[in-house]
C-alpha cells in the first residue's frame, strides 16, 4: 500500500516543523482522562448524525471496508511533547463526510469517544485529508490505550482534538464545546500559534 507523507503540513504555519514550546519524544506516552474502555467487535457501532442528509450507523466490518489509506503524520500533544513520523492507516474525514452527505448548513463537528470524551472543531478544519479515523499504528492494530479500536488523529491541531475510542460524529450548525474545551483548553488548538488554553 502506498503511504502519503503529510509531515510537511507545518509549512502552512511557518518554517519550523516542531511547533514552539514543544519537544520531540521518541516514546509514545498515553494520555487519557480516565481508564481505557472495553469494546466488543460484535456490538461496536459507529454513528454519524446531525446536519447530514444520510445519517450512518456502521458496524466494525463496514467501517474498515470504507476506502482507506496509510499516512505519515506528526503528533503534537498540548502538554508539550511531539512525536514525529507516526504511520497510521484509516479513513479520511472527507471520505466519511461524503458518505454522510453533509448539509450546507453544517459549520462545526463534535467527535465522541466511548469514555464520554468529546471534542469540537470547525468543519473546515476537519475537511482535510490529514484528518484520519485510524485503526492501525505502525502496521499493527491500534493498542487499546492509544484509542483502539478506532481513534482520530491529525497533524495540524493539538492531539486532544483527536478522540480516542471514537464511535460518534455529530455535524453541528453552530459551535459547541467538547470535554477539554469546556475546561479551558483552546477551541482552535493551532500548535504553531500555541493556542493551548482559551
Ligand atoms: N476519548 C479520548 N480521546 C482523547 C483523550 C481522552 O482522554 N479520551 N485524550 C486526548 C489527549 S489530551 C491527547 S494528548 C491524546 C493522547 O493520545 P495517546 O494517549 O495515544 O498519546 O488523545 C486525546 N484524545
Ligand atoms: Mo493532550
């Protein structure tokens, strides 16, 4: 399978690959607000609802049957560590949005995780090929602590915008705040502007 390298996304924001105030780590720390939820392949369901023409309910098999790709991305945690050159396989947000037929009045998106996590983004920030629903890291099934079976990753925002254990996507017609955004984290979360808190 071909790999799409999107590690040059930083050039949109300046000349530095490592955003200000970040240091590179070769480890992959786990950061969760609580424990790692359990899941069951038979009952796992992924739902898309809200401002869409075609709400979706997908089983695990149906989800991983969607057109997928492998990407190399950088990962920036708001607490100050960055992990470069992560290889992920999954479905891009635009691919999923096309299946759901997003309505013209949709402006924002809320992602929901099985641990009662949520995180919000403007629709325009999501409609990028680098916004990925992934089930595979470095060629292996995504570990439960890192959000397996399915999580969101993106290189252009702090990683709290990527819901682990994601099972729901809601298209909104006005902004709402997710779990950390309600607790003081930035809604915009651009690492190159150090948008950490609001
Ligand atoms: N569902 C869920 N997603 C989440 C979190 C969480 O607690 N629950 N933590 C966020 C934060 S703050 C970060 S930095 C990354 C951490 O991902 P990792 O544990 O794989 O390093 O996941 C994000 N997504
Ligand atoms: Mo984080």
